[in-house]
C-alpha cells in the first residue's frame, strides 16, 4: 500500500519527513549532498554515498 500523503501545510509532518533524510537504494546508508564545481566554473549538487 502507498504511504499516506500528508498535507503540504502540515508543518510537523514536513519537518518529520525532512529529518528522515534520504537513504541509498544500494547500501541503505544516508546520502550526502555536496556542491562540486567543474573546471569551467559550472556548479552542480551531487549526491555522494557508496562508490560504484
């Protein structure tokens, strides 16, 4: 069954979901988001977890 969708205006529910964070599909560890800058100066947000 699908998870119950909570209201966008429910601040407590939004804080709870944000606190959970994202987990990797492969290893189950928490995903870390970092800002990387290429040689040309372009910025990109990357999700780092398990190598491979």
